[in-house]
C-alpha cells in the first residue's frame, strides 16, 4: 500500500526475487520491472536501484524501519545517489506524517 494524494491505495502485486543476482522483478500491466536490492543491515534499511544504465529512467529508493533516519544513513543514501550518476537535487523526501496507510 502507498499514499497517493490523500488516499491509501492498496496494490496486490506478485514480486519475484532472484538470489543469484539480488534482483526483484514485478510484472504489471504487460511490463516487467527489475530492481537491484541493496541491504543496509547496519542501518535497518535497504535500497532498490532501478535502470541504472539508463540516464532517463534510473532511480534509487531508500526504505527504512523508522521515518526519522539518522544523518549517517542520509549521508550513505546521498553518496549512493551521486555514485550512480544522479544529482542530489533529484532526491525527494516523503513526509511520513502525510501517510494515510499507517
């Protein structure tokens, strides 16, 4: 589930996980999407990296157990963003207080 606008939208999706190469795949609307999983155990968080070789489509998402991430975790994410060739100005922080799915 995710908050879109001011509503909670529930989505039922089947995810595939390939342990050999650390990728997730999702098939939706005739399109298969892949993401690489990067686990940050020390921080209790993980990142999903999408289309890193495509400048127009690439993306990096950070998911953490708590909404108030530490400055250290924020720095790890910012370094990862620049490492994959994105600009820090492309980072969008989501305001967890507006989450309608709690």
